[in-house]
C-alpha cells in the first residue's frame, strides 16, 4: 500500500514515501555559511526540483550543477567573503501558453538570460492533463474512455449520443497493493424540507485489476488499470472473488481504513473530510431537487413523502484528500454476482461483501422512514403518562399486583444499531453559509404559480420584482422585462429539451445575482446576494402579514353579518353604545 507521505528529500531517488499519510515534510538542511551558492537548474529540468549540494559528486543528480558552480564568474576572486556574493538564480518562465507573443517572449528571455522550459514540455507529453470522458446517461462504465487532447473526443452519432461529461483525470491516487481503487459510499437523503442526510458507516472499495501506472499515450486504453468500475473489472482474468471483506477485488471500506490506521493515518480527519464533501454536494443539489419535488409531490401531505439512496463514488488522493468522482441516483444494490460455469451458462453466486454493506443500508433506511414509527412513539408516550397518573395508587401494591408496561419491547428490539449516521442537520451550523442558492430557489418556487411547472413565466418574474419592491427609477419594469428575456433566451439556447418555456432555476439564480450587484454595488458578491435574499424575505414576510391581517378583517366583517329570515337580506347590526 502506498499512502501519501513526506516528499522525497533532495538527492534521494524517486520512490514511494515510507512515512504514514499526513506526515509533515522534513525541513531541508540549510547550506553552510561558507559554501558557494547553488547553481540554477540545468536546462530542461522540471521547475521546482531541488538540486544537490556540492558534496554530492559529479556522478549524482547534481553532477552538472557541480561543474557549473566550478566556473568562476568574471572578476570574482576565489573565497571572496566565503562565497557570499554567489550568482543569482536564473528565473524560469513557462512559455507553453504563449501564442502570438511567443517569438517576442523568446527574444526577451534571451536578453534577460532567463530560462524557458517549453522544449521539455513539447517533447514530453506526460505533463499534459489527462481527461476522462463519460457518456451522458451511461452506467456501469459503458463507453468511458481517456484522452490527452480534447480534440480526441468522439463526436459520432446524433446530438443526444454526443452528450458527455468530461472530467480531468486524477493521476496520483492512493494505491493499495499497487492497485487503484475507489470508494462507494451510500447516502440517504431522507427529506428535503427539512433537509436530512445520513451516511452509511461502511461502504465498498472497488479495485482495478492491473497495477497502476500514470496515464500515457501508450496505456490510455488499458481500462483495467485506470477504471475502477466493478462491471468492467469483473471481466478481467485478474479479478479476485473473495469470501473475505478484507481481500479480493471488492472489499469493505472499513478494511481499508484499518490498514490506513495501522500505518498512522488520521482516519478521523478522513471521515470528517468525506462528511463535508457529502454535505456540500447535497446542498448543491437540493435547490433543483426542490423545484422538481414541488412539481411532482402533492402539497400539504404530512411527513416525508419520499426518500432516496444515493451512491457517492469517491477517490482518495495520496495525501488522503477525498475527491468526488460522481453521484449515482440509482446505485446497484445487488448482493450477488454472475459466475460463468461453462460458455454461455451462468449462475448467481452470493457476494458476502455486498450483502454485509447493502443489506444494512436498505434495512436501516426502512427503519428511519418507517411511517408507523411516530405512531408507536405517541402510543408509548401515552402509556407512560397513564402509568405516571396512577403511580400514587400503585405505591402500596405488591409486585404481583402491579400491571406490567414493558415499553422496551419493539419491532427493533433484536436489530443491530443503525449503520446510517445523521450528518445533517447535525452539522448544519458549519454549512448554512452555503445555502444561499437554496434560499433563492425558495423564492423561485414561490412565484412559479401553476402547479407542476418548473419554469417561471414573465408574469411570475414581474410579480417577484413587484412584491419584493426591487424596481425603482433606475430599474424600471421595462428593464425587468429585458433582463428576463436576455437571460432566459441564453439558458434555453443551451438546453436540449424545450418542452416547457420560461425561466429555469439556473437562469433565475443568474438574474438574482444581477439584481444583487445592482442594489448592493459596494459589497463583495457573497454579501450582495445574502443582503438581497434578506431584503426579499423581509418584504415578502411583511406582505404575508398584511394579507393575513386583511384576511382576518374580512372574516370578522363576514361574521358580523346577520341574515334576515323574512326577505333574505343581510343586515349589519348597529354599534352598541353603552351610554
């Protein structure tokens, strides 16, 4: 296993670090006061590489640097003040992004006697980032491929088939047994309003089946080395089915944590980082989820009317930083795998690892959303109140005469403790500052008007501006209409589906940001948006209060109307004067 560790010391050959993850790098020894100054990096050396001191010898990595330092600068006497007037290190400039200015930049660098590294980068393409392309709507690793050049994206087929997600490939993952792996964690989104999030305490670690090497043009096609998808690697001859949760090509995440902990890794911090990653991701998803939720779920229905189990795929870097790969809305919950007995003949074989993790997730999800749970709690509370009311009469009774109220017996009595840990609202205070867009979405939903729609029409947008009192002499309703048309047209042109016209949530968020910048010009962007949200919520709360008072007045006036039985007229009684 190769966890992250301290970077290699100067003059040491490149190798995997031996220190446990998170170990601080040892300080580099300061050169002696009378040693000559170090020479600049040799031509073509990658920037940031530390050079060896003079004593390394010409055969070591710093051999050429030693020879360069041996040449005296013009007019410099040997040993002058112990070499304190050494040569100034030359500056290295990355010219790989220079375009029309490249030739002028080259001349300038030569005149300044600065270095260029462009030749090294052009001859070695490994420095270029690698990209992973995932077809939209794909699953189980189908159609995923790696590229070095964005122009290599496959643009065949219809517009729909060309849709894809392109991510930068993470080249330096944490390795276990020299293999790349990812983590599948199951997250329960129990409720949107209020937001409730649970994370399973254990998950799955899914391994590649070929030893990992950083991507090059020669190995980009080796999917068993780069892609951790179980559905791909199961077809590899190196895939290991194991009855143990600690070995094989699919293991529990807890087994990986045990190995990391035994090497001194801070497992608690790793879990804390994963929890933060999950909460931030869900917070980013909830605004749009709420828009679709209100269009599909009847309003006024008591309790959580739906929930969802999400599959978070996470990759660990060498420094144990978790990186989100993707979120699966419909993760596989199979607890067996197919095994080929003979060509074309398969049978389902139980998978102990899948069963241990997934059964617990499904069982405890059902326990948390059990609709009878609240009723049982209410009955238990009533029973306890009944017992307390009659306690005085039971004080003199013997044990045989006292009725038994065993409130400990329940359907969950013999079950293990929950494997799902609540992380929100438990840690809500730490992340509430990220929920600005969530509050903007609440404004958007309020003015949608028609039930079932997910886009805001021009009338709804004008009503929002009017009710929140955002128009003035400098921002007329004509300007409001122009803002709506410009932003809506741009967002609709980027989408594929045009079944519903109007302003989508993302377009409304952009318009809201524009309004915030107009109203609070002197504040930073985050404070601009927060201030406008507060302002809108205040105006709408005041409007609701006025409507409530007005509604009460109407009810009171209606209750004061006395019907006449003779002619059907409604007469208002005169005010009674006690004097």
